[in-house]
């Protein structure tokens, strides 16, 4: 009986670990609040302190910080298209609102799960041309959830690779005007 109890406890722990790992699949196929939650968990895994801001008339998807710096991200999932300018406008407004609170601009990041109903490997361009143009003008970074997923998969296999996590944080905070690559 004692041995069965111990084995059941081990089984429960394994199930928890599996569930923790499986949640990151949502980076590839979700949108809305589910996508925001898994991006938040991914950024924590990378080593950021992460929160959402919902106060008065302000609602920002992700505020994140580390010793390397501070950023603000808007997260968007699209069923069958690239991420377009509408979410970018929201990011621009959120960065300006944050500046008024802190007298310092956070790094703006637009995170997109484009063509989410298609196989991640065969998806088309993640962001529209207009988004690329504005990202360059505003020095905002563009990040796909597929790129986050690949980084998370690496971290889960190499949980003690703090240099990789730092490299991810640096790239997220310092890539301006183009798509952020976390994995070389």
C-alpha cells in the first residue's frame, strides 16, 4: 500500500510536469487571453518579471523587465492572416501611455501568432509590409510565437543554460525595427 501511494505521487508529479510542458503548444495555435497567458509564462521562463496592466482606461498585454531592461508587448493571434497594423496601433498607444507613467520609453514588441490554424512550419509571412515599415520607424521589435516556442523548447531541454536565457532577453529588448530571432 505504501509503495502504491508513493508511485501514485510520482505519477501525479509526472502528470504535472507534462501539463506544464504541453501548455507551451498554445504558443502555436491559440489567440486572445490563452495566447497572452502562455506568452507570459514563456517570458517568465526566459527570465523576465512579467505582468499585465489593467487600470482605468489602460490595458496592456505584457509589461516585462529584467536587469537588461524593460519592455511592453502586445500579443495577437490571427486565424488565417498575417498580423496587421491594427494591433501595432495599440502597441504604439500603450508605449506612449507607459512613458507618461514612467518618463522612460519601454521597448515596444509586437508578438504575433500568424496563420494560427495552419502548420507552423508552412505559414506565410508573419507581419504585413505596413507593420514592418512602422516597426522600423518606431524602432519596435517584431516577435513570432513560433520563435518563442523554439526558445522555450530549448530552455526546457537545457534549464540551466542561463547564457541562452540572457541572450533571449537581450535580443527581445535590443532588436529594433525587425523580426527578433531568439535561436540562431
